[in-house]
């Protein structure tokens, strides 16, 4: 097993003692199969126990270890050291306030996610005895890719619009609203439209497309947002030009 | 929610004017957006052409002479490059905005992009036909 010495530059911030973040460099002996998260764990275990960062699954499922690696939003568990030069800079996710070191404050995203009601709102209540809500493979395929979102917030870190206009609902929240709107079992679109078709919703998006480029699960939130724009525009025309047509 | 937040979260400021500099991804986006100015500029040329037509044959000949001048040709070339870049960059995004599902599969993105180029060719041919 080959070993390589890496200079890991980490942006540190301690809210109790620091007025602003500062870079701290650690020299880490890395194995070829290591990801950046392994290097951070090495630092935590062997060099500096005060380093704070979030992680859990180490397999790109939990969405906890999102951070900026050489300026790119990445999952630290999916960023292989061997794909980088000997110096790697690690910073907290862009566009979010820094809580401590690599830990960001994510309350804004959580509140936005909740506001789009990202859960099934059945068209009609059905007693359990009436059985399950059935769906064909074709109906499932229509929204399946959006179910792969792991709420890692890389898309928010990549989105310049979210950075410039913090009120923007953002990629993942709208993509998840779209996921449920596209679900044949769901009847909650009207409730979600009030939030996602607003100015702070989909119309704040200018289709930079960065969200989809950085998404580690290939959800393509940018695509979802453009589809919501088209559907909302059709709604508007129906409402204003053909008021007799029901949605 | 919120009670665990530190009393002093650090907010990194983003420049309102040059946030896209040095970021290839954002520069590509700006190039796509900025090239719409060429379309805007060309509409002025068309309005100028209409005005020259309305002002009689001499005015129209003067307009044509201006078009044939090196500056006129340079302007048209610049517009052509800008508009082609603008169109290509937008066409390449169409599969994301307009996915087509047939049965359990989605139509390949290249087909959707290709259909846009096809439509572009047809419209160009109609314009060419009307102009000859």
C-alpha cells in the first residue's frame, strides 16, 4: 500500500475565541484508497482533537460531510485523495454561516425544506383496510431520480443565486417539492405551488446549472426547477387566458 | 431548531459584482447570458433597416452600403458568433427542462437537442426561401 504525505489546509473557526476564520495546515500520511474524510479523521485521531466536522456513513448516503474541497462543493467521503495534488484545502460549505471549523449552520435549509411539504399528501384519505396506493413502474420512473436527494446541501453551496439572495428557496427544496408533485399518488401540488412558484421560489433561479453539476447523486435539481417554471407558466396562462378550464 | 446555534456564526461575504470571476462554471453561465446582448444589438439593426426602407430607396441604398462596409461586416460576424454561442448553450440545456418520458424510459437528451437544431434549420431555410 502506497503512502503519500498530504498538506491538508483546513479553515478553522472557533466562535468563542476567533473574530474570523483562519487556515491551519496538517501534514497527513495518506493511503492511496483514502478519501478526504479519512484524512480529516486521521487529524482528529492523531494530530488535533479540537477539529470539528460532520460525518456519519462514510458512503455517500447520509449527506453529512459536504464541504468545499479546493473550492468545489464535495462530499468528503467521495473525494479521493489520489485525485488531488499534495496540497488540499478544505473549507466549510459555501453560502452557509460557519458554526465552528467545518461545521455550518443549516437551519435555513431545514426550514426551507419543511416549507415545501416534502412528503406525500394523498389526493383522498383512504382507510388502511382499502389497501396501498398503487403505482406502475412508469409512474415511479417519472420522479425516481429526485428521490435520490440526500439533503447534503452541496447544491446550495454551488448556487450563486442562493449566495447572493439568501431568501431563495434553493435547488434541493424545490427539486423535492417537484418529486412529490410528479408522484401519481400525490394531491398536494396546489399547497406546494404557493411556496415554490413564488418570487423567492423558482423564479429566483437563473439556471446557472451549478447545482446539477455538483450533485453527488445526479438528482439534477436544475432540471427540476426549469420543469417547475414551465408548469407554473402553463398554470398562469390557464388561469388568465382560459379561466373556464380547471387545472 | 436554532437553539444549538453558536452565538457568533461567521458569515462569509460574497461580492455582488465579481462573484463569477475565476470560476469556470460561473464564467460559462455569464458567457451564455451576456451573449444575449448580441441579439439585442441585432434588433436595433433590423429597426434601422425598417426605418431606411420607410425613408425611400436612397436611404435604403445607404443602409446597404453601411452593411457592406468593413465595420458592418465585422458587426454581423460578431453577432453571428455571439448568437450561435447563445443558441448552442441554451439548446444543450433543453433535455433538463423538457424531459420526454416514453413508457419506462426517458428519450435520450441528444434527441431532444437534435430536434431543436432541426427546428432551427427549418426556420433558417424558411427565412432563406423568403429572402431569395
